[in-house]
C-alpha cells in the first residue's frame, strides 16, 4: 500500500470507529446500519479517492477489493460508483482491446451477497443501457479468495454456463 492508501484507510477506520462508538453495533438488522456507516464515511472523504481505494489498475487489469467495497458502498452512491467503473473501462479500452477483472472476495458472506444484490442488478441494467459491450470485451473474470460457498456454487454453476462465458471465469482459491 502507498502512503495515500494508508491515509485513506486510516480515515475510513477512524470514521467507522467513531460511528460505532455513537451507534451501538447491531447484532441483527445490520444492513441499514452498515449502509448508514458507509454513508458517514462517504460524506467525510472525497468520493473519487474512495472509489480509487476499491479499484486498482494494472495495464488492462482491474483489481476490485471487496473489503474496501463493503466499507463504503451504499445505495446512495451506487450509480456514481457504477459510472466510475464504466469510466475506468473506457480508459482501459482506449488502449487495449480487452480487459481482465480480478475481484478479491476475502470477507464475502451470504449476507454480503444479499446486501449488494441491488448494486449488481443496477450495474447490469446500466451496462445494458450504455451499449458499450463491456461484457464482450471482457477477457477474463478472476474470483480471488472466494468464500467456501462461492467455490462450491462455482462447481455447480460453471459447467452449466455457455462455453464462451465459462471460459472467461476463473476461481482462484485462498
């Protein structure tokens, strides 16, 4: 990590700790509280800096960090983050014919999947509307550090997918 990333992470952790000191952490009904905490963080740190802490680039590779994603993404900024991702794709595709995505899923749980399903749906719908064919230009999609459930679901679902799609997805265990 660079010192800029360390600064962002320190600010995020400080804001998160302050939030949970003021708002006792819920044991159940956590979604709204997690979104509220994420909103508090976003209100106090530059959004672009936050988005860039989730996405790291390496030539035609996009590396997404779920641990950072879950800390700051909430429904109020879904569209902003989606268009940030689209801009990143546009920038890569201005230099390369394809791009690869690596998503580090460390810390992903079934409740996390449920919490962010609206984000995925919104991203899919916006992607269809923009007609930039990002999926057709996707080289590979790597799922890194998948939770046990994802690895097992992948064993069931991947064989059912169309060969073109299946060949683009790789699960890289912990």
